[in-house]
């Protein structure tokens, strides 16, 4: 995952800081076609994120239901589509689903601390 994010060439700009803010949480979504390859590496990813304070890993599944009348049948198809990692202190979640990584920080206090926590995930 680190290689994926290091390959992004993001432009750096100066920013204005504010003494007060109204944010309680922030969410960062990253999309890439190569993110799906991460789904094949659950155990190394789980080990790395558990080392950063995440304590729970849940599978995210896509479920399709079907119905037929002759004979009357109800079918269910479950397809794995991603993972959800949860940290309780500070409260954070990472969803890796269908080419998207969404990082949610529910303990937002300022941008510097958010960036530090964000960078710790990928450096």
C-alpha cells in the first residue's frame, strides 16, 4: 500500500491555518484502479494496521438476492468486496472497497495531527 501512495505525485501548496475550526471528523477518499490488488493482501495489511493501533478488521461483502417461481427458490450470492479496519483510540476507520480507500478520522483536532496520523499509515 505504501508503494501505491508514494507513486502519486501530489502538488504541495502553502496553506492558511485557523485558530478555531468546526470540524469533528474528516474523511479522505483515494481512488485508484490498483487499489483492488490490495484486497489480495489482507494478512500483511492487517498486521501493518494492527501495529498502528487498529484493533478490528471486518470483511465487507456485496450480497445479491435472487428469486425464482418454478420451483420457488430464494438464492443468495455473497461476493467479498473489501475490508474495514477500526481503531478506537483515536477513533479512526479505513474502508478499502472497490478501488477506493476511505480514511475517516473521528478524533480530528487540527490539520497537523491529522496529517501526522495520515502519514503514519503510509510511511
